[in-house]
């Protein structure tokens, strides 16, 4: 399962970063658009799942 969560994490990160570079609103404005916020949520969920599956605790900010 670690490999699956790692793949999901990498895919979510890549999708989010690509959106930031290609979206006119995100690229020009300092505030991310609604799609970027949604993709960031997906990335954060994938990161949390990856940390859980590898036995690490989610760091708190």
C-alpha cells in the first residue's frame, strides 16, 4: 500500500504544480483560484494518507 500512496501523492503534487503554472489566474494573482484550492486539498489528503501508510505521524504546524 505504501507504493500506491506514494504514487497518489506524487500524482497529486504534480497535478497541483502543473495547474499553478498553467492557470492564468494562479500565475498572475497571488491568490490561488478555486481549482487550485481543491487540488491542494487533494494533495494534502494524499500526503496524510502516505504518512499514515508509512507509519509516520502527520506533522502539525
